C-alpha cells in the first residue's frame, strides 16, 4: 500500500510539473509552486558536542515582602550602596538586606542564568546554582527551570518591575546585554533559566558566592561564578513598652528588673528584654528625659541601667538626662538580653506623680 501511494505521489508530481510548464507559458498572473530547497547535515566520527556556555547570570531580590513570590518593583528601589563591578563575572553584583526576624518570611532571592550551547539548546540538560554563605560555607543547591522568552516574561532594561529591568537597575547588566538576551532568547539562540531561594536573617551577612553550572547530553559542563552582598543589619526589638517603678522612696535607688524571657504578648511594664533581630552584632544605647512631677513640677534626673548578655554584664551608673549611653557588650544576631533600669530619686522629692521617657536604640 505504501509503495502504491508513493507511486501515486510521483505521478501527481509529474502531472503538476506538466501543469506548471503549461502555466509558465502564460504572460501574466502566473502562480508558482511552493519552493523546495535542499537540506543537509553531517555527523563527524568524533563526538561533536561542545560544552554549553553560561553567558550571563544575575540575582534579583524580592522587592515586596507583603506579596507572595518575587516582585521586581520599580527603579530606585534597589539598593545601590555598593557600585556594581563589571558584569557578568564579578563581586558586588547585587545587595540585599534580610528581613528582620524573617518577618513575614525570609527574604526571597531569585537566581537567573542565560545559557547557550554550540550544539543547540536541545543539548542542554540541567542548569543549577550552588550558593555559599560567608565564610565559604555551602548553603544550598537549586535546580533552575527554563522560562519562556518574550517581553511579557522577561521585560527589558527600560521596563520597570520586570526581570531585565531589575537586572539593569541593579547594575548587573547593560542595556545592550538585556536587549541581547531578550532577542537571542526569542531566536532560540539562548535559553534563560531561574529558581527562587531565600536568605534568612539567621545567615551571616557578607559576600555570598553563586556557582552556576550547566550540563549537556554529552556530560560537558559550563560554569560561571559571581558574588552578591547580604547587607549587615541590626534590628532592635523590645518586649516592654513602659518602665514603671511604682512607688519609690526619695533618697532610695529603685530597680525595674529585666529578664531573658520574651514576654508574650509583648508590651506593658513587663521585665525588660531586648533582642537583636538582625544578622550582625548590635550595640544597645539608651537615654532618659527628666521625669516631671504632675503637681509640683519637681524633676528626677538621675538613672542607671544594666545590660546582661553573652558578651558581659555591664552597668552604666549614673546616666544623666538627655545623654545617650551605649553598652559595650553587643548582642549577637538572635540574642536576647536582660535590661535592668533603675531610678535615683533624690532626697526631698514631694509626693507626686512623675512621668518621663526612656529611649532605646540599636546600632551596628
Ligand atoms: Ca553541547
Ligand atoms: Ca514577594
Ligand atoms: Ca521580658
């Protein structure tokens, strides 16, 4: 049956050729056959496969913690405190801060690579990244997925809130390269892959190394390494929102004792505890205003404070009003410390209600 059908086709071709010849003689309004062009290929004796190549890589931070997934957001929102070096293989490619207390979730970060293969994109098998936190500790491995290549998916350097727009905005890519990736990807000359990971505030700040790799069917490997920065941040949190010494006696120092317990729910005049929710050591500073008597306007102007943490047990005494003092014992990342606060009411204070403020701050 198959042979018969071929014969019929040949006959049909012959008939068409005759028809074309006849039509070709007509003076105008001629129709041409669909053109046929030769095709050719060769497979050499040796395995002709060449290694795939990672042509560009970049990382993008999630710019909106409130929304699930990754948002690239608008120009100017990205941190540019460190001027990026020449992409694509460089240090300081991008800067990202962790979410304090990992709230509402650890900071997301998206890893991107553009790859090609001399044997065609069909030769590419797997694309991955290995991420190392400082000082050179393996953090995780992510397998990357290929994305569709069009402007709706990738955007472009001048389109805010898009992949390529954010890559350009963070200085990880020139306008020309962004346009090139979009175009070559559309032409199936490059493929673009991505995966999402996270950076917890429990991880150290500093330089993170990202090793990207790609394999092809023959097991050839292409790699590229770059570095981005996780910024060092401190986060002061306190579990109290008032310091109440209650009844005090003129001439007698009185304490509000802290503890190491995070009061839940926080708030009120609970035993004071302070916490560092950032990723780098934090120094605690505090100061007092005068406490002013409600009826007689008499002042209490001397206080002291004590901070007990893993780094030490330090009392600063006395503390005058409007003077910021800083404890020399820093709180490590995630560490909670006990804060005691005392008041020095002087002799001769009249019976009254006294009110003032204490302010507290954390600094790296
Ligand atoms: Ca190949
Ligand atoms: Ca988000
Ligand atoms: Ca407490």
